[in-house]
C-alpha cells in the first residue's frame, strides 16, 4: 500500500473512533430526573426549604419535617416510607 492510502485509512479510523466516543455518554454522567420530596429528611439533612427563618440546605430542625425537602429519583418520593408516613410532592403539616 502507498503511504498516502495508509494515512487516509488511519485518519478515517481515528475520526470514526472519536465520533463514537462523543456519541456515547457514560451512564454515570447522564442526568437522572429528580424531584423534591417533602417530609423524608432527617434533621439537618434537607436539601432546601425548611420554613421561615431558615436559609436552606441543612437547616431542618426535626426529623421528617414536613416543609423540608430532599431531592430523590423521580417516581420514588411517595413510595419512601418514614416513621411519620410516606414522602410527599407537596409540603406537609408535620
């Protein structure tokens, strides 16, 4: 084979490999749909929203506080059981 032909084949192979690696994203890097789940966080372990006088993440003062939420995988919130009941997609009166 001629040197030019070998170089072209190598160039095409490199281009194909690069395109394949860009097209497939590793599973770990893909974003999983998440939702806010109220009433499932332990005290100080909420992701945000813990009522008046709080700044946000880590500010819940009680376990399973109804107005504090944690992010969970979409579709799992209302199935998450706690000693005070299941999680909710809306703030709870607890």
